[in-house]
C-alpha cells in the first residue's frame, strides 16, 4: 500500500512538472491584448499651459477639482506573427476649454512587421489623416531588470523615440511578436508596458488572450488624407503656428506625433 501511494504521488508530481514546463515553454504568436493608458493630467496641464491667469486658470482649477488626477484610456491590440493592429476604445469626451494632445489617444495603428511599414490613422481637430511610412525607429538598450506583467515574464529596455523622448519598456519573449501599443516596437518580443517618465504617461497590458486571430481582421485603417511622417510633421507645425513659448510648442508637437 505504501509503495502504491508513493508511486501515485511521484506520478502526480511528474505530471505537474510537465504541465508547468509546457506552460513556460509555450510561445504565443497570435492573440489580443487589452491596454490601459494612464496620463497624469495635473503634470501635463502644467507643462501644456504653464502659469495661466484669469479665466484659463479658473478652467484648469475647476478641472482639477472635479476630475481624477489620472486620466485612463483603454485600447486593444490584436496581432499575429507579422502584423499588429492597435485600436483605441471610444472615450467619453470631457467638455473643456483646453486640450492636452499627450493625454489623448486618437491613433489607430496598423503595423506590418515583415514589411517594416505602418499605417497610422490620426484624428486631429476632428479631421482624419492616414500616415503611411516606415515603422518608427527606436534606439533600445536591453537591461537585466525584470518584472511580471499580465502573467508574462518581462525584461526592461530603455529607449529614445523622436530623438528626445526617453522611453522605458517591458517586453516578453514569450509572445514572439516584435510589437507593442501605439507605434512602439522593435524589441525581441511583445511590449506589455511603456512609460514616458518625463511626459507623465504610461501604457500597460491588463489582459493577454492567447487566441488565433484571423488574418482578415488585421487590416490597416482606410479613412483619412494620406501623408507620410514628414508631411504630418509639417502639417502639425502649421497647426501650432508661431508661438512665443518654444517649450510649449515642442510639447504639443510631441503629443501629436506620438
């Protein structure tokens, strides 16, 4: 009886080890990810509007009294081995006399990883644009720091985007797709968290679903005036116009270009 019980116990342990090994050895190459973007509105409004006086200052103070400090926006990323599609979830817009582009999430982003191209549908001033160009180049440096996000082991990488924006990302090589939220990509696995510390915004994965995504559902957006990155940059500069505060203009530019 003792030997029989011992045999059963050893068998159960071996089966458990096999199951755990299979779980850790499994790689995901198709599925969906639910992201949340968190924006520190108090910090962003200070950078955007500075020391405003009069009515504008009253509007900002009223916003800070009635709204949460952190604005949370939801989005979904669907992907297969060589394509991704990032789609923001429609938000309930808050009526106000100001806007903070860095806190908004108006972009639908299709990325063809095999062709190294992207199509970004941007909504600016209630107009749609299609920005078609090469995938964004980010200078990454992988570190030894690790953490778990949405049940996946992740490694930290530090990067630089748009020449001046410092990026902290955590990616997992258990999802064998070099993608991420918005236009963040270029690491040896899926990016599950992105933080822009100096811009006070963060994207983090809340749920990963390992499921086969039909290729026909991962298609680029089609509505909007076609442009490339240079044309979009020139358009935004024209939209901003001549400003005496160069720091503020640069901050607005970054928000629209991300």
